[in-house]
C-alpha cells in the first residue's frame, strides 16, 4: 500500500539533472520528491489536464491564490469615504 500525503503548499528547486519538489502541510515540510526533468514536465502537464477536466465537469474555475485575490470585489471610488 502506498503512503498518502496531504499538502497545502510546496516549493520547487532544480539542478542540472533533477527537479526537487518539497511538499508542505501548514508550513512544515512533510516529504521531498526528486524527479528527472522529463518526469517533472510530464507530471506538470498531467496535472494541468486533470485540473482542466475538473473545471469542465464542475463548470467552475479552480483559482490559485493570486487569482482569488484579484477576483475579490474591490471598492469603487464612490464607496471610499472622503
């Protein structure tokens, strides 16, 4: 049986031959993945396809933090008290 990890953030590093992906849960590193550049690129493409399929099925875009921040309603000039 495979070990399961839940993570809510990550960091990425690279060398000339490998990509390191550090998975974090609540700011604490829980596991480091070491992959070849080819495998890492295939993983990225596969994850992108899976997310796009999820968005089509759910009819809703999965927002990353920057997109969520940008989509929050900003006060208009009229809403700002002078």
